[in-house]
């Protein structure tokens, strides 16, 4: 299982890459593996300010639909439009081309609540 050390994680299996006041968010390798073949990703919150732990979209696999939760409060700046035609990019490259949204972080102190790679490995038993 791939859990890069340079990212932060949530208990809801999202990863976060922080660059200045912008965060790129996706789901972890563990999450995509648990979901199976991803067939649809919906994010209709671009331009909205959402609080930490609010739902920013959904991800649909062959057998289930899961909500996507904001790891940090902020404005949803961008949705990865490549996922509209090829949602399975998340299965192939969850930490690269399979990113889901980019946000502008409202409160940088919330980043302290995110898990390190080691803490996430412990959470998922890796």
C-alpha cells in the first residue's frame, strides 16, 4: 500500500498536499482499493466556502457511493475535470493525476489536526 510521507491524511481516508494557502485533496490508495473500480466522481461545490468535515462531493464505485469530506475549511477552487471522463484515474494514480479538488485554506491552524503518514499507516494497519 502506497502512503507517501510528504502528504497529510484524514481518518476519512483523504490525502492533503499543502502548498502555501492552497491544498490539493484526493482519496488515499487504501480508500480507492476498498472502493474498487471508481465509475463516477461528483463535485458541485466549486466556488463555495465549506467548513472542515462538510461534504464537498461524492465518489461512486461499482458497488457503493461514498461522501467526500473537507479535511480543512476553505473555498473549493478547482475540480479535476479529467475525472468527468475518466474517474478510474483515481484507481490508477490516486496521489498524482487522480487528485479531486484544490481549495484555498481558511484557517491554517486546522492543518495540525491532519495525520502524518506514520499515523495514517497505524490507522489502516499498514
